[in-house]
C-alpha cells in the first residue's frame, strides 16, 4: 500500500469512528415503552411547548428515556427533547414514579445521624458528635428510580449525590451511604 491509500483508509476509519461516537452519545437508556392510543399523539418539548411540525402515529410503541413533570403534567421522553403526555399513552415497563420533594420530606436516618428534609431545606444532626449541618437541597434530576440531589449550605459549599430511591431508602450510587425513612 502506498501512503495515499493508507491516508485515505485512516481518514475513512476516523470518519466511521466519529459517526459511531456521535450516534452513541445521544442514546438514552430506556426504562419502558409508551404506546400511543388510537389517534395521532402530539409531542411537547422540555419547556412544555407544543411541537407543531411532528407527531406520533396511532398505536405506535416508543421507548421511554426518562419521565418528567412538565407544567404539572406527567410526560414520557420519546426523543432527545420530545415528550408525550402519559395520559395519552399506555406504559409497559418498570414503574415510573416522579420523585418529588414530598417523597423526600420527613426524617431519614443512618446510624446516629438524622437527615431532616423539608421543602428544599436540609438539616443533618449527628447526635453522637453533637454536630449539625443546616443547608438546602434541590432535586437536580430524576431518571427512573435514580434521583440526583444537590446539597448546599449557607456558605455556598456543597456536594451532589445520586441515589437509588425505593420509597423507604435512599442508597448512594457512589458511597456506602444508605438513608432509611422514619416518617
């Protein structure tokens, strides 16, 4: 092979690799399938605006990437920035539940440490060490049973943690922290 052929093969290989990388980067792990009812189903973007130039056909199945509550309506993601109303589809797959502040609100424990979640406010008491953390939390994202929570204190110091939520426990995906709900 001459240098020109090798150069062409290298460029073709890089192009194929680049296409593969970009097509894989938009993959969304699906949690189930939403099937439209017997009519054309309208789609909405993440802001809740109606998408006017596209719709889903009647009785068609669509893989669900995530779910979201948009303008008070439960919706399923069927494309990168396209959502359908849950009320206009049937859903098969793992139970999809929107995790909200109401789900976190209350007292959670881990050993001697108590975590008090109350509408964006977080107080952590370690009774054995007589220490207290007073700060804020926000739910950054929810994907199935995965919830990412951002914690901040009054000094703007904070951390982000992703948990697996099952209703009675929050299990950190990156540390050994497990919180159990008391009330």
